[in-house]
């Protein structure tokens, strides 16, 4: 039977929360169960299919107003194509906007960059000494970054065109620190503090809003690397200087989030090759969408790790700390490690991406451990405590 795509899932598939192939007159599931396949009526909408003659005007408006986040989001949603169906021909379908955002551009919604400041109770089994374990893991992740150019919060493809200058210096400095000796330790720590001070001294709030988002993320990565060294090396002077730099790291984190929230796609679009061109054509490519996700997801995870480092240090020092809040990120396994746009797109189409904050991690405890990303597992343990986390692993 020829597949002609409906815009929304049928009532049976929607009620059963099953993937609907949206074939008409009857979807595959209803045919197999011999059920009457009924699709909900189309909602009145101001959006038009890609094939419409009005498409050109939509993208013309986009080009003339790059700061119009909602317009770009609508156009992107309309251009995201449905995945091919099993053993059936696929047709080009303009998805329902809500569904398209979930499957294609959920990560660029402005509100998804807002920090959640809900109060979160401290786990009953929490001990300050546990923080040393997590700090040690962060340090291991930084060593992994030096050895492989990536880790669970710096995506392998994030700096695919090379490190920005500030990150080149941080990479070299951290590499030297890993290989330090008693004879050169003081010299290397001096370099760390000098380079960190260069980053903070060059900050200008007025011009910061015009800098590329990828440069902002690189600046956070560089300063975070220096802070991890200086705060936890044990050198008193380095720790004192790093404490003075902590407000800058917080400022950089919040500034990058606000830029992503306010300017959304056009800031992230500026970082990726040919995406602006793709937006002006009939459909954004899988490659472009993947690169958009890599930048936004790396920013989210970097914010969470930076907040954890700051809070962890304050808690170790003062035996208490305030929570910096929570941020949405992708928990679904294999999305971070997908090595191509096609592999990533297939995972997005077939699975629940589990895009939620760590405060809402209760939902993840209902899933098998194999379905949850490595970074997410750490966030679960940090948020809900080692006992609850261990019980989940044992049950899984």
C-alpha cells in the first residue's frame, strides 16, 4: 500500500504511546490488529507545507530578521522530514510543529536554556567526603580530554575545525600539568594562573554579546580547566587566586546560556558550516541539525559540570553550599557517541531522547541502566545519592 503521510499519529497509536507510521487509510498497527484507524483532524495553523509556494517568503523573512527566534524555529520544524518507514516507501511530510520540535529541534527551544532553581533536598546518605570522588572524576575527564580531545561534556565534534586560541593554550597547559614534576610544578602553576588571569582580564560585558557562541564555550572550557587545577592542586596561592576568578566562570556560564536562550538558532547557526544556506533551502540537513545539537548539548553539560565544580569546592571548604540549579540536557544513551549525522538522526527518530533536567531524574530510575548516558548516571548519583543510585544499578 502506498504510504501517504498524515500529519499526526492515529488515535490508537497515540493512546498506546506507540510509534505510528501515519499511513492512510490505515496505519500498520491498526491493520495488524484489525482496528478502525482514525486520525485526529488537522489543527488550524498558520504554518504551510514545504511544497507550498509560500515557502520562499518564509525563508526570505528568516534572512531579513535573524534575531526572530520563533520564526526560525517554525521554519526549522516545518523542514524536518519524517524518517523512512520499515520496508515501505517514504514520503516528504511536513510534520506537526509540536512533533517536529520534539524529534528535530527540541534542544533549541528558548525556555530549555533557562536554569531551574527549584529547591532540591540533599540525599540522606550525602557526606562531604563523597565530593572528593566526584572532583576526582572531573579531573579524570579533563585528562581524557587532553589524551583524546573529548570527554563526557566536550563532544568529539565540537571543535572539529580546531581549538580557539584560548583553548589551545589551556590544552597545552593542562597537558604540561599532567606531566608535572616536583621541580617544575611551581612554574606550571604560575603559567596556569597567568593564563587564567588573561581570560578574565579580557572580558568586556559590552562586546561579549557579539562574540560567537562557540568562542564563549571555549572560554568556559579553558577557564574551567584552570580552575580545576588551581582549586584542587593543594597550592595555597593558586587556590586563593582561583577563588577570585570563580565569579568570572559563573558570569561566563550564565552569559552563554542567556545568549543561547535569547538568540537561539542564529547564534548556534553561526557556528556551523552551511547551515544558514540550508535554512534558506527547502529543508535543513541531518548534518546541520546534528551540529546544532552538538553545540547546544555541550553547552548544557559544560554548565552542569562547571556548577558542580564550584559547588563542590564551596561545600568542601565551608561544609555547605547553595545549589546553582538545574538545566535540561539529553540523557538518552548513544546520542552523545553517535559518530555520524545519519546515526544520530536514526536514534532521535526511534527512541525517546530523554530530554529533561537532573531534578526530574526519578523518571530514569524506571529505565534499564543500559538506556542511560554515562554523563546522566553521574548526575543521578550526585542528585539522588549513592544509595539510591546503587539500588537502581542492582535492580537494573
